[in-house]
C-alpha cells in the first residue's frame, strides 16, 4: 500500500555522497596529490519532474613532470557495483537512484571506461601542474523514496 500524503518528506530527506581518492603511478610524473570535494545533493523532493543536480570536484597537483602527460581519472561504481543504468544512494535498505557525469550535459557517465562509462581525463605539464575536474551529479527525477539520509562511497583513482 502506498502512502499518498507525506508533507514532511521534503524537509526530512537529505542525500550525500562520499568520495575517496587513490593514485596509480606512471613514468613521466614523479608524484601527484589528489583532493576530492564530494557531491552533496541536499534535499530531494519526491516525484519531482526534474533531476536534483549537484557538483563536486577532483583536484590534482603534480610534481616532477617531464613533457605533456595524459592523466585519467576513474570513479568506482559505488555500492551499486555497476555504472548503468544508475548508481545507488542507500539509507539502510532504502535506495535512491543517481549517477555521476564528466560533462555538464549529463550525457557521459563517469566511471573507468567499462560498462558504458567513460574516464575523466586531463593534460598535465610542467607549466600547468595542477588541474580541477568537475563531477556532475544527478539524482534521478520521479522517485518516491522514504525520508532518510542517503549516501554512497565512490573511489576516485588518478592514473598517470
């Protein structure tokens, strides 16, 4: 049976996403440090006609750079174990669908290049050793989740 009258749901539902950073080393960069600002969705309005959008970022600072280096940034699928059709925020056994994107058009799911996802990428060179990439997050529209605090943990891997 579905409850139709939930006036306090809008204020009670908060969504969050924690991101953790890791680094894989290569030959043309000596070292990189990574910091991540997670995507925090805020309050989700049930059955809203549009997705709830929010941004986070991946900040990369490298040293010991020789030449121009392509750096790729991978995001894990989180607790859902898959990139498509969506990742999942959870609150206990409750679920809320969302995904993370490399583009402001929300058309390319950010992952590791598998399962329909794409990697983030940036060029690092001695003259510009730092980079910031935006993580575009969208909690899918037209969901009717129970009130709660929803979260997911996604690992960020920087490969150079």
